C-alpha cells in the first residue's frame, strides 16, 4: 500500500506543474498538466495536446494515465490536475471515466491553479456518482440462448 504523505502530494503537484509547462495548446491557449501516483509509489505525468483537426487532441489526464499504464501501473492512488482559470480545472466527463477505470471511488483528485496552488480535493465518487467501473463487469451471467418461436 502506498502511503500519501505531504512529500508525495508535493511531488505529485510538482510533476503536474512541470507537465503543464510542456502542454501543446496553440489553439485554445488552455494548458493543463496532470500527474498520477500509482500503486508502486511512482508518479506519471501528462499534458494536454491539441491538434489542428479539432477535436482529435488529448487531455492531460489521458496522457498521465497512458504513461502509468505504459510503465506497468494499474491503480491510481491519487491524481493532481493543474491549469490556469478563474474556475476549477476539474476533469472532463471522458477523463472522469478514464480515472474511474484505474481508481477506486475514494481516490483523491487534487485540483490546482498554476499560481494559487491547491484549490480543492474531490474523490471520484464526488465527480462521478454511481459510476460504472470494472467491477460491474466481473459478475456477468452467461447469456442464455433464446427459444425459437414455433
């Protein structure tokens, strides 16, 4: 089990901030950085990447989760998301579901502002109540053949 001390949270925020500065957002000018802490205590980061063929870009959370999976991680223990806005930089709907795939419902999602620092912490249960996750598929009954009408 990975312990979440203040030093690990600070490292997570630092990695998200570093990723933010590498974002590729020439069209929206809306940079986002994200970092996930996996079950091994490793931190994986990502930034949003836009594309001239809107909307084929990708979110920072998507990139961070992809990096985690590519390096052998399968469980998100915490995630930090950072950007610059007057509003909270909460994950989009698709990213909430991506996070849910690799996180339990109590996983902490730290929302941060690039200048103001940490703003708010959510759980995935708060952002995606009554969500559909991998455990919903674990007890799938065998399909029964339909009886033909006579």
